């Protein structure tokens, strides 16, 4: 299957981000901790090349903790501040304010030398669809400031949020890039829920996921469903049987079983799973 999704509103959102980035000193990029490289939009690198940068590995509570540490070390080795966070559970939030000020230390020092006081740091919160930007902002602010949802495309327009006298955040719509050169990137984004499920073949994705689990997290699917089939397609059929995913007449509903598997992966019910390793050469 060819994994591509770039609806028309993303072109508009990218143009808006291109304009808005002139208003900020810092780009806070949220990545999905389960696939940090796949969820890193190269357009954001391009747009924010002259800005201070802070990377947050969001949904770290759903990812492999050993891999969270390895990924944080990887991004630090590239010269970026990096913190694993759990926006829903507010994990890692206490470190964010200090990290923002540290990332903008040069500008703050410049203000101090010029006698400029209380000029807040303005930061753009960016990332791909469904990575949890609005949830992060609400968690950091301690109140509902930004619209949230568990599907891509909830944030549509510009939203400024004043955290305190020191920091203002700009929430932005999630955008992908027009073409995935590597279809493995597209597959990982599809598994994470960053691509609209309605255009995807869920059964095919489920087979890919089961094959990955068999290699990287053996026993994860068996522990959840009691299914021990070696072949991924057969294992999906077994999941359908065990969970009563049947259509009229008693035939197996593999599409429903695939959606169930996907929901369990995305919500962490299959365990703490990371889909990719940091590059070995840093």
C-alpha cells in the first residue's frame, strides 16, 4: 500500500506557519516518542533553521522507556534540548519552563544587557497531526486553552496562549510533508494515527504491526490476546476469533480485528512499544 496523506488544508497551514515563525524566537517541536524520526517533519527543520529549538518526545508513557532515554541522548548529541514528556499525565512538565528559558538564553541575555525587562519568550509549538500539541499546551498551562482530539486535524487555525509573564505559546495545526520518500515512514505514521484511518487498509497495517512485534517485542500480542500463531495473517484471524470479531453468518471480521489491534497499540494496551531505534552513528 502507498502511504500518503496531504489534504488541502495542510498547504494553507504550512504557508501560515511560514508567516508565523517570524513572530517567535523558539520552535518547540513535538515528536511521537514511539517513532521520533518518522514523526519529524523535515519542513519544520527548514522553516525553523534560524530559531532556537527544543524537542519534546511526547507520549513517552506509551513508548519503550529504554528507547526514550536513547532517543533523548541522540537529539542532545545533535545539539538540541530534548525532554521525554507525557502530556496527558503531565509527566515531564516541570522541566519545560526551564528548558524554554535555557534554549532562549542568548536572547534573554541580550535583553538584559539592553535594559529590556519582562519581554516574554514567544514559542511556536509544531508537529505532525495527532502528536498531542494541544494536549501538551493545555497540560503546561494547567487549563483548557487549545482544542484537543484523538484524531488528526483538530487544530485548524492560529492560537496564542500566554503561559505566564515569561512565555507565550503559539499552537499550530499539525502538518505532514507532501511526499514520503520512504514508505516505511508512511507506515509508521499510519500506525501512530497521524494519517486518516479512513484512507488506509487496516488489515494490511495490522499484519505489518504483528510482524514487527514478533521481531522486536515477541510475546506482546500473545500476552494480550492469547494468540500464538507464527504467521501474522493467521495471528490476526486468531485475534478475530478470540475477540468475537464476526460478521453475519459467523465469518471472521478481519477489518474489525485489525482496528481493535490498532486501538490497543495506540492506547498502550499492547505494552510500551517503540517502532524505531536511534541511528547508531548519532
